[in-house]
C-alpha cells in the first residue's frame, strides 16, 4: 500500500502544469491507500505516509509552479521543514501556504521555513495555526515577514507566542503593507503583548480582520488597543472574546469603537463585562452604523445590562445577529429587550440561550416575534 501511495504522488507530480494546487492531507492519504483515514490507515502510520510526501516533494522542483501548497495535520516535525524549504525556494508562484495543525513543527521548523519565505515574493496566505512555534519561532519569522510584500493573511493562532513572541511580531507587522487578516488568537500575549502590537497596528492601513481572542488581555491591554483602533479605518471584524477585559476594559474600548466606521462584526464574549461594561458599550453602539454581528455572550450583564442595551439597539439599524446567551438576563432583562426588538427590523438571528427567562419572558418574546412575522 505504501508503494501505491508513493506512485500516486509521483503521478501527481508528473501531471502538474502551471499553475498547480497541491493538497496533501489526511483525506489524500485515505484516497491513496483505498481506506478511510483513521489516524493510521491500512498498512501505514501517519508518520510513515508523511515521510513519503517529504521524499517526493523535491520532485516538484523545476517541474511545476505551485501556487497553493496545503499540508495541514501531516505530522510534520521541525527537521522536515528543511526539506520543505528546499522545495519552496523553487516555487516563485506560491501564493497560499497552509502548514496548520503540525503540532511538532515547533521553533525548529519555523526557523527553517523563515529562511526561505523571503523568496516567496507573491505569498498572500500563510497559515501556521497550532504549530507550537513559541517565542523563538515568532522571532525567526519577524526577520522575513516584512519582505513578503503581498502577504495579506497571517494565521499564527495557538502557537504559544506569549508576550515575547508578540513583541517580535510587532517589530515587523508595520512593514506588511498588504496585511488584511491577522489572527493571533490563543497565544496568551497578555497586556504587554497587546501593547506591543498596538504600537504598530496603526501602520496596517488595510487591516480588515483582527483576532486577538483568548490572549489574557485585561483593561491595560484594552486601553492600548483603544488608542489605535480609531486609526484602523478599514477594520470590519474585531474578535476580543475570551480575554479578561472586564468592565474597565469595555469602558476603555467604547470610545474607540465609535470611531470604527467600517466595523460589521464585534465579538466580546466571555470577558466578564458585567452591567457596567454593558452600560459603557450601550453608550457607543448606536454610533456603529455598519454593525451587523454583535456577540456579548457569557458576560453576566444581568437584567440591568440588558436594560442598558435595550435603550440603544433600535439605533443599530444594520444589526442582523445578536448573541446575549449565558448572561443571567432572567425575566426582567428579557422583557426589557422584548420591548425594543420590534424596532430592530434587520435582526434575523437572536440567541438568548440559558438566561432563565421564565414563562413570562417567553410569552413576551413570543408576542413580539410573532408580530414581527406578520
């Protein structure tokens, strides 16, 4: 079976023309050996099959112009990156590179990959999600990302970057003039890391998507980000969920959000905003004219917070999705919201899961939603 897999890769290489898309992943292996992928398909482990790919990849050099190379969850290790780098050095048309989910890639793999990325002049998408490159890996990339002039999408989420890794990236992001999507979620960069990034994000003039969720960012980091958000005139998606912003963080962000004229998606779920945080946001949401998706779930805003939001929701004329689940709204909070929902004419999705709304709250919602359908 392994020989059949090897032959399949050779056949794939032989048939390549310009441009080429190469996707070698679990599904590929399942097809190649005629068996459903189950972690170690028939007659070969994942590691053995991945090694076949790495041995065959050099055959592509000089034979094709790869524009997309996807090797997600292929059990690649740091030492495999050297062979991969040898291939990428001869891929001047490479625009999309996905190496996500290779948990053992690490700092060693990042260092070897970074050595060749500067030659990928037309690289647009770089996905290194969940590769555990750490601060050292971030430092390696920092030296070359600025040379990738076309780079528009960077995903470094889940890489254990920490404060030091964020600082390294901050030193180069300002040079990425085409950067539109930046995902650094789940890296525990904390307030210092948020401050480092905030110092350069203002130079990313075309940034439309920013994901800093699950990073341990509190009020101090929120204040740093607030100082730069108003400069990001193209920003449409902002995800700060799963941090520790608290009511103080919401208060610091509020003024900046009002300046984000292009903002359509805002996710602040799981931040412990409370009633005070809801009040701060309520004071500015009406100025976010383009806001269509708002997620404030898991923030314990309670009935008082719901009352604050209810007073402004009717001004959010573009709002189509509202998530207030897990907020202890109870009957009084839902009744306050129900009184204004009829004025939210664009609203199509409403999530109030696990709020103990009671029969009275349910009846009030049913009456309002029923009338909206007529």
